[in-house]
C-alpha cells in the first residue's frame, strides 16, 4: 500500500505530540543534573564511610612510671580488621609483702569512673607468695584478636581506650579474697594516630 502525503503528515504530527511528562523526563535525563546528583551522593557516602573507618584506626603508646611500679612499654592499636595489645612485665618497686590472692591487669575507666576489664589475671593461693614475684611474672601481656571477636576489646573497652589503668589488688590474709593491698596507676598514653 502506498502512503500518501496526508498520511506522512499525520505520522509527523503524531511523533511531535508526546505527553508533557515524557518530554520532561527526556529533558531531565539529557541534562548533566542527574549525573551530578548521583556523583554527589556517591561522594557523600564515601566520605562518611572513610571517616568512620579511620575513626577505628587508633594507635596508642604508653608507660607507667611511679614509685611503686614501673611498666616500660605499653602499646595497643585498633582498626577495622584486628585489635592488638602489648604490655611488658611490670617492675614492682614498693615494699614486698606475702599474699594469698591477687588480681593484676589492665582496665579502662569510663566517664562515670566505672572500671571495665581489658585484661587481668587472678588467683587464690594455698601458700603465701611474694607480691613482687607475682607482679613481675603475671603482669605482661601480648594478644591480638579479630575486630569482630569482642573478647578483650569489647565495644565499651574500645570507647574508653584512652583512659587505661594498671591495677594491682592483693590480699595478705590467708583464705581471703578481699584486697587489702591496692594500687591503681593511670597509664600515661600518647595517641600516635590523628
């Protein structure tokens, strides 16, 4: 069948008569605005993600230098993959005492002055032993764990890692676990990362 001139003009008219919504969408997607909007959203997402990831990357170094106790080397770091803590053995310099129980280790202290355990060792002894020997032997730490494990590095511990304390509790009374010897030293820490 042959098309007439009249039929051709009707087709042209039909093509030109597109609804206003479709015309608006075509105009919108043919402009650079959608691309710019999408790129802005991607950039905002990446900035937020990177800043949250970098907030997890923290490296601290520290020490304890008191009359009673010295710890020469303490360092720990946290990041999105792994957390690590190291503390060299403490040197006990105070007067030695015979003890029957002890608890020695590291705590973080929250804003309400609550002590949250990071790493401690404790024991009740049948025979008395030297506090100096116990501190010298039981105060060193070196451990790492995956970021998702939360065994040592719980979310509460990570929140207050900049307020680390080294604590010694001991009892000089046989059969007692209540501490009559108590030392609490704030670890002098420096944050290496920004």
